[in-house]
């Protein structure tokens, strides 16, 4: 039976922990020069509507390192641009390739592709979720902090797709999540309430960044203006001006707090240069871990289930 990763809630707590442990093993093997060619003869399709640096490169390199091949498909260069249905596209691609990673705007398009595909479908970003990013972020937290239990994680900024995936992660794993978002920029109510019900009292939402980061082990942020929101830029800069991750704010957290940003960053807006390049930043470790987490994910979803 095929498995998809559309949101983090598609995986159980035990499966997430196993995935993280597998990523750590693969990373250690990679650093020691040991090859892992478990996907030789397999092909991953990347169907992208949105521009990408880290997501595309990490998926391509991950697949090549596992011995497989990659086929990059820009939607604008396929028959989707001429109104071929998502249903037909999914069924045809299922005859050609072994897995499909999709980076698109509307989450409903991803859901439809997955419902008709006979191969694993991976959410490589939609406007609602970015599960691969957050799973690799959690891998970084695990490496830096050890046990995830009872950690204090803060999200400061927009209640966007990455925030939604952090909310879902907190519903599956036993850390505390405090979100601080400007009024009107909170996570989607339905997504937040579903996760809060699963997590009981471990997810809190406020409008106060100082309160969110107080005694935090981890501080996380993202750009204030995402792709497709350029017309809102000036309005957003005004709304978010008190939500910058800077030295003043991180002094409210624990002395060994780590600061994360999924990139790309707008330096001087959501994060200051002194924090981005400072001793608390794990931003580039976080970016590297996209590769290792996705190697583990592809190995699991596309590999031999008998292994």
C-alpha cells in the first residue's frame, strides 16, 4: 500500500521518530563516505509550480545519492498548462515514475493529485503546509538538544504554511509550542484547533513575541512576505515590525537557545544580521538537514517495503 506525505499528521508519532532516527543514520553514513544505493533503478518526479532552491536541490541530490534518478517538471511546461486534468496527470505519471514530489500553490491540487496517483506523493510545499521543511527542522532540534520531550519551541511571525506544519508537529511530538503572530496573521483556525485538540495544552497562541520566546529552547521564524504576497508587502512590514528576531528578543529566551529560519531570509526584516550570523543560529545546519531528512523519507516511501 502506497504512503503519502501531505501533512505531518499523515505520520504517527512512532513513524516520525523512526524517520528521524533513519535520517541520523544516513547522515552518519554520508559523512563517513559510505554509499546507500537503496533506490537504484527508481525515478522521482518533481512537479513544481513555484521557484525553489533548497527544496529542489535537496530532493535531487538525495535521490541521486540513493542511486535513483530525478525528472524535473515545471507545470508551465507540461500539459497542465493547457488544462489537462490533475486526475489524468496523476494516473499517467504513475505509469512512468516511482514517486512524485509536488510544490504548488493550492493545497487542494496536491490532495487531488495524491488521491488519483498510484505512487507516493510528497508535499514539497503548498500554501497551507511545508512538512518536509519542518521534519528537517525537528531533526536539527534533535541533534542540537537531544530529547524533544518538554522542549520549549517558539514561533514568531506569520502564521503561514511553515507555522501550520510546526503546529502539526506539536500535535505528534511532546514539545511545547508557543506562537506569536500579529493580529490578523494567525494560523488558520481549523488547522490550529485540530492540532490543539490532539496536543491538549501544549500549543499556545498569542500576539506577544516576548511572551512566546520566554525561556524558549528554540526560536523559529520565516519571511513576513511569502511568494504571491508581494502586493501586501508594505502592509505586512508595518504589521510585523515588532516581531523581528534580534538580540533584544533572544535575551528573553534560554541562554543556549537556538535560532532557526527556513530560508530564504530577508535580513533586517524578520531576523537581524547579528542573530542570523551569530552563535545561536543553526540556520545552515537546518538547511543541510533538508538533504538528510529527505533521503530518509525517499528511502522509506520509495524503497523496498520488505527491507
